[in-house]
């Protein structure tokens, strides 16, 4: 009953426990299937003690069922994006995950929390799977490895094809973990790998693009070579590097380099470019939606387990909303609703008498 109320309230984009309390004390309580009213203090007690493992398993179960029901049927590749963010700012340090925020004079002016997220990407349906918080003394890099290993153990070895990540994950240990999990790696190549980055810049600067692609209204020049030498600690036989230069209609040019262990015969330049671009889904459909629309940054109750439970409830809510709206509601002749249209529909139906038949 309490968990149902938390998910419904998050679907309505109300993040606080006070909002849940207001909902279950209103005539809408019957519509959401909650038998009795309760206060926000009950939710604090409840989320401190809820089983994190079972909630994580529930999110994974929904995503695995979505694959069995062919939610990703139109996609040749299924990717997993890994990235980190900060969430949940507070004035005082109240839990073991609080990181100090310092001003220019190194004075502590507040605290916040840091998490790593893993999400399904590259399928036209971005579904967040899990988060891994980490405290001071830990790192996004280490948390990302733990998170990816746990996610793949839960999803199964045949669920996904590749992992896409930003440049800080382009290290030999992380890339080796990806390979051990049966996945291919697609990672941003930046100055943290100076020798490989310099070699790719020099080679591609002296030749014309290998292909010119079109991404909507954008024109994309692509350079692609798979015979670069790996750095000393990387156990790959060779490294493939893709460079793209994307020209937008307004004249903006976006350029980036990416490395991978995909051979060209396994995934062509167009496919690899799409995998690289899928990394932005975790930013836009993951963090941005979660923070700006679903209260991911709001601290309902400052307790480690409660924080994690609320982050996972946000992920579950995003996944359920997208599967319902983008896959289930596509059936029939009516158009698929936008997220805000579905939200308005939910709100308008709250006060209608519940169907108890």
C-alpha cells in the first residue's frame, strides 16, 4: 500500500512525502487503491526499512519482461549507458553518502550526494535500471564497475550488446570488466589517453572522411580505423577509433572521438556512430527527466536507505511510464500521448469513482 502510494505520487510528479500524505488524505485515495490514510513520518520509517534488493529486482524484472514482450524489437543493438551525477543537496552532513561542497576558498558551504546510473539506451526506449551511490573516498569510476556488474548479473548475459560511457571510464580495468561481462565497449576518447588521442588526431587530419552520414538535418563526416595500438595496460589486440564531425543547420560543429573493441565487420561506421550518440540518452532521458520532472534531487528523508529507495522508485516510475505510454498506448488508432498529456490524464481521473468490480 505504501509503495503503491509512492509510485503513484511520483507518476504525478510529486516528489515529497508531504505530497503523498496529501494524496492519501484526499478523496483520490480510493482511486489509487490505498485503503487508509497515513502521514509522512510513516513513509520515513517505511523507506528506512524497505528491502533495497527486492526493489532493485522489481525494476529489473519489468525491463526483462519488456524485452520478452519485444519492446526493443525494432533495434539491432541494445546498449547500456553508465554515467554519474550529483543529487540531493543539504546544508549539513547527515549521512555517510554526503559529499562536502566547497567554495573557491575551500570552505564547506553544503553537502550533496553522488550516484552512478545504468540505463538501457540505443533502442528508442530509454529505461533506467539501477543506481549506485558512493560516499567520500569512493569514486564514480569504482561505483560504475560495481553497478555494471550487478546489473548484468540481474539482466543476464544475453540482454545487451554494448556499454557506452564517457572518457573517464576509458581505462583498461573498466574496459576489461565490460569484456568479461560479454559486452563490447564504446567509450569517449579524450586527452586522458594522450598517446592514442594524438595518434588518432594526426592520422585523421591528413585524410578525407571515410563516409558522410546524415542524422536528421545534420551532416556528419566520419573517420574510422581499427588498427590503432592499445596502451600498455589494455589487453585488446588493437583499438578501433571513430571520429565524427557533425554539422548542424545553424552552423554549429560538434566533433568527438570514440574508441571501441567492435571490429568494422561487426558494426559499421553508421552503427558505431549511433552507439556513441546513445550515450546522451542517459543525460537527457535519464538525469534530466529524473531531476527536472520527477524530483530525483529532492531529499524526502535524509537516511541512506531512504535516499536509495526514493532514487529507485524514481527509476521504476520512469520505466513504467515509458513502457505504458510508448509501447502499450501505441496500440489502436489513437496517437501516442506525450508525457505531459499522460500526466494531465492521470490527474483528471484521480477524482473519478474507482472501479471496484
